[in-house]
């Protein structure tokens, strides 16, 4: 009897080891034109990841706002709730949504609520305003005050890091799909990608990531477009352009970028 129980125990331990084992870290998902592999590695459980301006931290959501280093060796929980974290350019503050728009200072963990409504915040290029969605696209000073409506429709804004352009998702009622448009003051809106969502700028403002049955990248003028993966969503570029974060299957993944100029 003891021998039988021992055998069952060994089998159960073996099964648990297989079940709890971390997946193989590197997966080749595509090859560049030069034949170099693009690799994908699992970092942490969660989603909605974004890079800090200096590349030293990654913010993500997993029952609250967390940050981790790019090697996923250290994770720190910043809030118990909230989503859509967005870094200030200096990496000292995070804007996020949680029954309104908040700004969190990392140094002292001080929080300031800017609005009681809204979601999907991003920082203006000058760092003085937060752009967010709330039955349209709005702008508010980081010091608070009355918000200003920029667009009557749109969601998931992505602020250019180099100028006042904004990428937004706009619902197309004829196709029942979202399209990504570029908007800027005194300029006619320009279609970037149809049937697409989750736009994200590269740090130099030359490229745009978006999702459409996988992750795609396009040049700002739409002259070159390439599909990077067949899956994933909510992409975010590293400051040096060498890596891309994306969410997939309840995890945050890090992949090589074929564009880093």
C-alpha cells in the first residue's frame, strides 16, 4: 500500500511540474528580409504593457498597475486597480484610468485625480496635457481644470512623442469595425489602417504599430507595411526601437523589432 501511494505521489509531483513549468522562453515567429529571426519571450502575466521613456521599466496591468524591469527580475505593484498605464516622457509619472483619469508619481506614490470619467490616457508631446477618451477625444492639463474636447468621436488615443498628432480608433458603422485615423490641429484626418485597433507610435515618430489579426507595423506615410505576428494585441515600442511589447494569452511578451532606426 505504501509503495502504491509513493508511486501515485511521484506521478502527481511530475504532473504538477509539467503544469506549472514556464513555457519555452524563445519562439521564432517571423524572419526579416535579411533572414534574421524575430524572437518572442514571455515576461509576466498581465497585459496593457508600456515602456518608460528611458527603457528601464515596463508598466502593465494584472489586477492593478504594476511595473517590472525588462528582464522581469523585479515586479512592483503600484495600485490595486486601474488600467491603461501611460508613461510621462521622463519616466517619473504614470497616467492611468480608474473611474476617471489619474496621474501617479512613482517617487512618492502620490496620486492626483484629473477627471471622474474617461479611459485610455496618453501624454501630449510637451508633457503638459493628458489626452483621453470619453465619448470622443478630450484634452486636460496635468494640473487639472476643465477638459477640452478635441474630437466628437474616437477611442484609444495614441499621442505622437514628437508633435501634436494623435492616432485614434473610430468605429465604422457600415463595416461594424474600427479604423485607425491620424488627427492633428488644422489638418484633415487621415486614414492609417482599416479594420484595425490599438495604435502605438515608435519613439522617433517614424513608425506606427497596430493590431489587425496580429501585430502590424507601417511607416507614417503608409508607404511600407509589414505584418510582424499572427497574434497579439496592445503593442508598445521600446524607446530605442529594438523591442516591442505585446499582450497575448494573458501574458506580456517581448519581441525583437525589425525597425530600430
